[in-house]
């Protein structure tokens, strides 16, 4: 079968959307770090709408910080790829042309830095996942002992981390008398703009006090709330796309129909009109971020751990099993919503109902294992912050505690039947070691409380939190996840 490419575009079925502009006229205005499926189904799609409007200043150069896989897939396709939008009503296919170049940072860090320091580059955006910020998840401070950070401080011109790249490129712009780029975090972190500002500024200060002061004074770090469910692509997905397009795309991305991007409108050196792709700009984004992290991602993680332990491969499978939907609905309504700041004019009841519908989407095969990844980096903003607020208010949080307890079982690396779990987490080895031979809920909770970088000094010393999590964990150990969920969910 022919491969997707510029020349193949003309022969695609007419229902397939494709670039409606001349790609050779587009200039790179955005360098994006973390060229994963999420970026390709979210920001790149919104940028496509800007290019289609005739504003050709905002092409994307995508950078993978580790693996060459995406570049290897996209390069033979002239950077083109398909977004398969999969809803309960059927599929829609869009070929996206916004990514003009793909680079692999470890192969040529200098090429990446040169692009970031180029005068036309006005935005450097990031989807590097939670752990890519090299911060301490409980506090948001730069982890100065992080091996990548230690390396990048010792060899600033050959960075390995996103933080090292940002600071070296900003320094080059400063020295060249150029305006800085705007740093746009698109990861699921609380106050993502402030978080990246904090780590970047600290890193810059550690390199050089003057550079630190310049970053603090001149660089903009708007906050964003990003949302679209984008499961990892499988071979079955590739086959589906080939069938629909009549050409082979070696790395299409799968996405739900829903997409949302709320961006703080603070771009001193200009920005694309992403409204054209459906983004909304606001003066304050943090309340939206908190809402999304606590309701969507908090539910997602709870469902991922309990679902995996109950033997469900996908989110939709778990949602169809007894108790899951009821558990999440009650958790969101009773335990999470009261902790959220007010969002005037926003219908939270409808938002929660829509989330449950999105999780039920039968066309998306979103693996619980995928969402379960990197729990140590996700729990603080998805569940633990909410629990802190509930503790302060003297209010109950048993379902949130059940989510944490399910993670505690998962992160031991063995499921209820003693079967090994492939735990992907920067702290996986330490969790496995700390929990070996710990059989009781008390002993396990004690072992996890030795990780203040996850729980913070406050929660590890909070008797009420300990008691509640221990109780939920004891229940899980006694009757297993599936029965627990069915019971809590009222079945
Ligand atoms: C998920 C998110 O993998 C995960 O941790 O919770 O990727 C989720 O699908 C997105 O944040 C939805 O916007």
C-alpha cells in the first residue's frame, strides 16, 4: 500500500479533511517539545485551523526528547499524519500538515537549540508529561538532584531535559538581543505555567544569577488547561486508518470528538489565533485547570487503578462493570466539587455528566494500564490536593482514599492474585522495594508514607488521612477491587 505523503493527498477519499493551505509557504513559529500523540491530536489540530485561515507564521517544529520513533514515522510522510476522531456515532479522519519538521534531541541537540533561538520562533510549547518537568511533585520545586538536571547544569550547551533546553535557548536569545519566546506548558500539572516558570527560573538562577533575573523579568509562562482523550495508537488503529484512507499512515493518532483548550492570554511576542481551532482565551485559567485535573484526571486515575485490579483492560470496559460509574459520579459530586473554586456561568453538573459519557465512549480503547503510568507524578494534583482540602474542611473523602489505596496496591507491582504488574513510574523500583513482604494495610501505608515527595510532609503526618487510607486498603486486600467497587457503587 502507498504511504501517506504530499503526493498521496490528492487521492484521498473526499471525506478526509486535509491541509487547506500551501505547506511550502509556512514558517516555523512554534517549537514543540514532546512530540507525542496528545500534542498531535490537540495543539497541532488547533494550529492547523490557524494555518488554514491563511496565517502561515505558525508552523510547528516538533522535538522528541528521547526516542526517534515519531520522527521515523513522520519523515517519510512529509510530516503528515492522520487524526482519527472516534465517537459513538462513527469515525472522522483529518490529515494534519502543521508539523513541518520533526527532530530528535539526543541526535542533534544543537539543531534543536538553533531552532529555539531562531528569530521567527515565538512560542516553545511542551507536552513532556508530568515527570518531564524534573520537579518534586508534592511541592512543584525543581528537583536539583534529578540526574538530568545535574547533567544539564554541568553541560548547559548539550542539554537532555526540557528545562535544560529552554534555559539554554533563552540564554542564546538574551545574548543575541532577541526577545524571549513564550513558554507554553500543555501538561496536566496544576498551574502548569507557574510550575514551569518556577523550575525554569530556578534552573536559570543556578546557571547564572543574571540569566535568572532576565528570565524572571522577561519570559511569559501562560497557564493552560488542556483536554482531549488520546489513547496510545495500536496496530488495529493503523489498520483502521489504512482502510479508511487507502494509504498507509505508520503513526496516526486516535482521539475522542471532544477537545478543549483554555489558555491564559499572555503572549507578549504574539500568538496564533487558536480560537479558530476552538481554543478559548481567558485572563485566569487556574480554576479551569483545577476543575479538569480533579474531576477528569482524578476520576481517570481512580478508575485506572481500580479498573486494572478488577481485570478491565480499557476505561470503557470498567465503566460497564458494576459500581464504577456510580463510584466516580459520587466521588466527583460529593467529594471533589465542593473543593473547586467557583466558575461563574459554568455548569459543573453537565460537565460531570459529560465526563462519564466520554469515559463510556466505546470506540476508544483507552487502556487502564496507560493511565496508571507515573502515578507518583499524578496523584498529588489528581487526588491528594483534593484530599487536603477535604481534610481542612473536616469533610469526608472515602472514595478519594479508595483511589489512593488502589494505587498503593498497584504500585507494589503485584495484583490481587499475586500476578506481576508492569508498573511504569520513575519511582517503581523504590516502591517495589519498600513494599516487599508488607502484607497488611498498616505496613503498606507506613511504607508509602516514606515518600514525602509524593504525599508531602503534611499528609504523611496526618492521622486522619492515614486512618482513612488504611481502612480502604484493608478493604481492598480483603475482598479485592471488583467487589469493593460494586459495593461502594451500591450494587
Ligand atoms: C489520562 C490523561 O493518561 C492519563 O493520565 O488521565 O491523559 C487524560 O486522558 C487527558 O488528560 C484528557 O485530557
